[in-house]
C-alpha cells in the first residue's frame, strides 16, 4: 500500500465534509452516495468509497473498471476477507487500497478512479469537485490549510 499521507487542500479550494474521521474505523471502508454537479449544472449521482487506514484516507469512485458495477456486494462490504484489498463483489477483482490499481482479476492493471480527499479538523472532506449540497451539509473551510 502507498505510504503517502492524506493530502491537504490548496488555499481557497472548497472541501465538502462527508463524515468525521472517527465514523470509519481504521482498516475499514464505507460507501457514500453523493450528488455531483454535471457539466450542464444538473445534479448527477456519484457513488464513492472511502477507505481509512490509520490516519490516512483513500477515496475512489465506486465503479469497477471491468464491468462498470459497484464494488460492494452488500452495503459497505468493499474489502476482501483479509481486509487488505478492495474487492469487486461481482467478479472478485482485487484492488490495492492505496493506489486503486487492480492487482488480480479480469481488470488486472486497470485502476479505480481516485477521489481527492483531505482530513480537515477531524472531518473527511471531498475536494476538487462541485457537489450539490443538502441544507444540512456545509463545506469545510480549506483556506490556510496546506
């Protein structure tokens, strides 16, 4: 697994809090169904996976590059039996947690699409995208972080 730390957010960027870091136990993954602004400005469903490994978090779009299906075979069931790789529930493809690269299965060599995440003030935040916010959701202030 990649040993790099979770990146910070560039000054002035908007980061959207999706949960507290402590909401996801270490060595576990959780799915989120969000709405992302499309190029035409219309909201589009966007399903992502967040993996926590200690203080690090990794994010990926919840779509297998082999068949375009969601990875989870049951709600929030993303990891292989050893808990060391993401696993597609349809064909058993295995993905490295830190890079999203398929290391075994029908899509070997391909990769999951990464999602930029940062941990700010104890919250896991999505960065680099425009999300459609609910009234209860507020973006994290990223100014001065870096």
